[in-house]
C-alpha cells in the first residue's frame, strides 16, 4: 500500500494521528445531517462549533440555537455540558418544537473533512465509509453494517442462529431465554415453509412487514392465506422478465393477540440503547423513554384498522380524533409506576429484566458480524411490547429512531438523551472512564453484566441488600444533579 493511500477507519493503525492534534482545550468541530433535536443539542453545547459541508445543514448568521425546553441558568447549562455558557435569546425553531434559543456567531470554517464528531445519516455512511480515513479522535454515528441488527429479516435470522448455537452448546433450557420474538419467516424465500406453519395453526392472525421500511409503512394483518394470494402473485411471481425489479423482502410474523392493554388500548415501549463498542461489547441503557399508545381501543374484530393495531406515531397522528396536544404517549416512568401499583414491584422488576435480556441477546447475535470500529457508535431505538402476562416481546430495532419532538415533554426527553450521549462519548475528556452512570445513561454491559453500586438502587424493593444489575429503565432520572456531582468527582480524581 502506497504512503498516500487512504484506508477505512476500521483498518487504520493505532499510530494514526491527526496532523492538527487530538482534542485538547480547543473547540470541538462537528457536522450534522439532520435538522431536529440533535442539531439543537450540538449548537447549544459550549465549546462545539459547526462545520458546514456536503450532507450538512447549512446555518446562516441569524439562525437560532435552542436551549433545552426554555430558559436555562448557567448551572443548568453546566449540568448539560460540564461547561459554562451565555448568550442572548430569540425565538425560533429547528427541531419542530418551539422553545428558547441562543444566538450563535457566523461559521467561517469550510473544510468538509475538518470535523471531530459527525452525526451522519445511514445513506451517507454506506456511500463513504469504505473510502474514509478517520483520525484517532474522530467519532461518527453508525457502524458500517448496522443493518444486520436493524433490518427486520436479518435481525430474526441472527437471533435464530444464536439461539440454535446456544441450544447446541448449553442445552434447550438455555435456549428458552431467546423466546422473546414471535414466530417469523422471510418472504419470498421462506414462503413455502410459512405456508406449512400457517396450515398447522388455522385461524390465528399474522402480520406482514416490509423488511427495510419504517414508521409502519406497508404493514398489514391477515387471517386467511388467500388474503395474501393476490399480493404474492403480484409481488413475488418468478422473475421471468429479466428487466423486472427484484421483489421487496417482507417478514411475516405471528401476531401477538393478547397485548397488555391500558384503558383498553394497545401500546409498545421505546427503549434507547447506546453501543460504543462491539468488541468488547459495551452497552448503555437510557432510563427514560416512552410508551406509544394506539388511538383506538383494541379489538381483534377489525384487523384492517391500523389505528387499532399499530402504535407508530407517524400513523396515529393521522387518526380522525387524534389530539396533538395530548398525543398518545406516557413516559417510561409513568408506565413503571402504573404497572408497579397494579402488579407489584417484583412482577414489574421481572418484566423489565426481560427487556435487559432482549437487549443483550440481540446485540450478542450480531457481535461477531458487526464491523467493529472504535470511531463508531450506535444509538438504537428498541420497540418492545408487553403481552397480558407482562412478558416483553421484541418488535423491532431502529437504527435511526426519530429525534423530532412532538411536544415539550418529548423535546425535554430527547434533548437530555442526546446531551447525555455526548457526555458518555466524552470528546472533552472530562470523565475517568470508570463511570457506571452518566446523566440518564446506565452502563448495562461491558464484556459482561454490570452490577449497581449500593447507593444506586432507586427501583429496588425495600430492604434489598444483594447486588442487582445496573439497569434502571423507568426509574427516577435526575440527570442534571447527577452530572454536576459526576464532573466534580471526576475532576477531583484527575487532580489527585
């Protein structure tokens, strides 16, 4: 390989260095391809400066920079970023939610590659990753082949493979820990196998999903095989015409007919997971999230009604009686309190431990497949459904969960989520690297399960003394106070 040849980031040697030097006390240069809450967070972070370029939102001098959900004091801003900041405010919006904004100076940097942090989209990464050169300190969103986990057909394929391997090596009993995804087949490749299974269970409901689409597009339910006969003929007939496009891949799953209902309505839970490394596997779980409710009471009599069966906000907001002010969301904290009051703390603890199992098993299923790169990180949006027995089921995993806020509470959640993600990545080098909690993120797994510290048991039953997993989904999330204490402690440790 010639001296001037550029290689992908994951192939570069440890000795690679940015000729401008690693990040020290200088400003952190970032790029962002989205115009929603993440851009608000990046622009509101003291010491960070935007770099315009291809696939980047081009700011102008008068464009405003929002701060989190209204006016913030200097102390609050320090809690968000660990640094102080000031500025005048004006009104405007970039995220879809109207809040308070801080004016920013004009941007003069023009180099497209002159960045330290890049929140890119999946399409850009697919086109550029294999030809990129990444310096030691640079961070970029998405692993190269993230789709191994986030495409519905590949997700199930990888889970099935790991389940079989587990059963072969550890026995059938251990394989039962993978019983968290419905019976699933890929179409058209497994159509005949599906038909055999369909005939064994007449009358049950199946759900059809495009493998690579999002926001509920293309999903429908059916009971009879003839309901998809026309679809099969039109979509999956043999490619006799060489010019015909390859048919779109679908998955067909056994529909969960007994979902847990609140107020007669179906819901699923959005859980945020941050992976900073696959080798070794290092996973963070965010305490806050939300439950998304259907707009119409649940019934199996009208399987064609998407407002009954699909909880995606993109679908529910088009319902005739949808109230945009109220929406169809509960915070995960509200949900956990409700379930605990109705079923007891232990039952809910078991249900949420099942979510931890889903997260770890699914990530382990692709651990040896994902192209690990120390420059890459991934924030997944897991969608989990509880059935009437409080058993959690994995519905899908999103590589690009929506960051557009639907209201003030949603904006506050996503702003804190993303700000704390940057705190975990710690480009400013303000942490010790030994932290188990950073803001709302709890370290769930680092080449093995992480146990909670004795003083960090907000959701543990009274009197608990045994060590418990460092998992607090739906627990109290006083992130600002925790960040202030965390940075103070980290500075003391570094000085000593």
